[in-house]
C-alpha cells in the first residue's frame, strides 16, 4: 500500500510516467524484435555472389586524427572480396600523422584515392566532398576505425535491387571489437541488444530514427534528392536519415552486415560520445517539428514523439528523485520506492536484453556477455538523464549559431581486441 501511495500523491501522474514509460517501452522493443525476427529476418539468406553482376561501389572513409586506426581499416577494405570497388579517403584537416599515412596507402593500392582537406569542417562536409569524387551510384560509408565482415557489402547492396527503387539507404549492424574492460562490455551489450532491438522495431513501423554512421550504404540519387548531408548538424547520420524519410526514401536495416568498431573505454570518452548523440537527436527534432502538422509524414510521428517523450522522461526522473528525497518523512519510504521500482525496471530490462542478445547472437557471439548486462540498467537511467540535460543547451545553441559542425579527436578505446 505504501508503494501505491507514490502514484496517488501530489505528483502521482509524473511518478507513474517515470515508472511505466521505460517498463512498457522495454516490452515494446522486445515484442518488435521478435516480430521482426519472425517476419523479416530469415535464418538464412542466399547470396548469389558468383552468379550476380554486382555493381561498383564507392567506399567513403572520412578521417580526422586517425593515425592509430586508419591503416588497419584501409587494409581490411582493400581485402574485401567484393569485386568492383573504389575507396575514397578524406582527411579532414587532421593534426596528427593521418595525412602521411593516407598518402602512403594510395601508393600501395590502385583502387584507393585520397582527398586532403586543410581545415576541419566536420564529417558531413568530408562525406560530401567524397561523394562528389565518387564514380559509383552506390556509396558505402565506413568509419576509419571500422573493419567490415567480408559479406557485409553484399548484404547491404542487395537491398537496392530486391526492395525496389525507393530504397535510399541500408544501415548495417555495428559490433564491438574491444571487449576487455567493463565499460566496453557494457557498450557491447547495448549495441547488440538495445540498438538492434530499437532498429528492428522501428523498421516494422516503417521509419527508423537513424542509420548507423559507422556502416551505411546510400543510393547517390537519394542523397542528391535531399540535398546531401547537413553540414551544420553534429550527427550527420541522424540528420540524413530524417531528410531521406521525409522525402519518402526507404531506410532498411540489415543485421547480417557486421561492422567491427572500437568504442570509448574512458568515462570522459563515453560522456562526450553520448552528449554528442543526444545533441544530434535533439537538433533533429528541433529542425523537423513541422512533420507533426503534415498528414503525409504521419508514419514518422511515432519516432518523433518517442524522442520528445524520452527527453521529457529524463527531466521527470530527476524531478521525482529530488522530490522524494526532499519530501519523504522516513528513509523507509525512499527504500520502498527505489527498491521496488528499480527491481521491476531492472527485471524487465534483463529480460529484454536476453531476448535481444539471443537474436543478435546469430551473427555475433554476444550471448556469453549477458551477465555483464546486469550493470547496464542500473547505470543507464542515471547517465541518460545527465546526458540529455547536458545536450539540451548545446542543441539549442547549435540551432541558433549554425555553421559547420566540426568533430573532435575521437576516443577509439584503450585496446583493440579480436
């Protein structure tokens, strides 16, 4: 009875929202993942690699201060079995040895070209420059710390032929390759379960919040149609996803297109990354608010509203937490609230993580990391709240200021593990 009193107090509706929203969303993502698996994700996909005339692809690799990773990435890309490809490296004003390494790689491989930009203008600008130089209609954008599975390009490109001319982009499945630290293993669980579950469910709704910037294939015609990437948005992948879908280009998700990537392994690196992601999402909802007043854009309403609700939830969570601390008459009341709600949310989160990891383990051996998931729900809510609040003033300031969204030196983790 004391627990139920929290939902009937002066701010009971806010308290109920803070508790039930993540609870029901976990069920929603879990159900969506299972439905996607049963209807759109057959266990085996036949790739007629030898019997199909695969088109040429242009692999675009933007680089900024990537002296530790870019050579490994280029050697991986040149070694892919995909028959017709060119690799375009764009150095975006790096201040380390990246320019020299790229020039040396150009001399080693006939299908590699490099573009040297003198100033840091951001990833979106680097991709635009690479697009202008690309010879192919199909563009595969890969981060400069990424390693593609050999069959990934085939899985991505086939969507442009089997799913029709309206397919504008196909996003792949990022997998984490540095797995030794607690922070990297927590992120491994997140990428393999949370992000995968969300993309599967959103794809069932017909729209996705964002492609994965680390590995995504585009139809050049679609990018030209929407005016290419937004160079003033801090997350070019989120921004271009919305532009494509507003123009009714289809965005697909291909879980078999595995791309091995590095993630931050320091708290400061993770913090900067997550604030950037949150800022990018907020910039998008601020720019595209008119979709709510267009019936033609109704299929994207659910994604748009979910973003706003998530932002509001973070503020409500902080408000309820502070309110309970200030107004609770006894420590026992706080313990009842935090114990029961935390247990319930962690339990449903662990069930969701188990389902999602089981699905993704078909392509990436991640199920063995399930017990590391216990750390994730406990940390996620607090970190997410802080990240959202830190990003709000930045996203508003960015929309007012404008200009190029330049990038900072990336945190690629402490170790590179297989």
